[in-house]
């Protein structure tokens, strides 16, 4: 593997829907419970919808200052490029889930306190992808083989 791997993310409807799915499920569950119980629960549904829209906006459309639009692997360090142009060193969490076509990578930055993001990396062919296949493969290999800290 080379010393430098650049993984550029592109906007993806699939990645946005995957990122927003838990929020939308929470909203539907809240509405279902409100129909059977206290109607005040229905007030929580817009909050869940807002959470889903934020995740869709950040992970799917890659919009916003805090959206991660690229990853750089330099030796044994992972860097995130944000939507506002900043680059931060990030550490992947052991909670990340890796598959052959889908990766849910939770990263945090030691440079910014209380900052973490979950990346949805999808490659199901050309029509349903937000990453290039080769850099995606290299990142998955690095994530699997790196020593946990």
C-alpha cells in the first residue's frame, strides 16, 4: 500500500438515507406511540425529523462546515477534510463497521474536544456510490490491519 491514500467523498442519496434512517425510525416510533398514548409524544417527532435532515444534509449531501468531504491516509495517520476546508487528524473508533460495499466509520479528533462524526461510505456500483473503489478498499484494509489504540 502506498504511503498516501486520498478518499474523496461525493454527495450520495444512498449515504444520506442510511445516515438518516435511525432518526426517521425514531420519528415514526414516536408518532406510533403518540397515537396510542400521550399526545405530547407527537411533539418529539419534529425533533427526530430535524435530526434526520441534519444527518442527510451532512452525510449524504456533504453540506455544512462540519461535513467530512474527504479522508487522507498518511502513513499511520488518518486526516479528515471538512466542508470549510480545515483538515483535522482523526481516530477511527472500534465501533466502526466495515463491509465489502458499505462502511460506517465513526471518527473523533483529539484536536477538537467533544467532536465525533460517523461516515457512511457506500460503493454499490457506479449509480450508488459516494467513494472510488480503490481508495475505499485501501482504507478498509488499513482500518482492519491497524493496531488499536
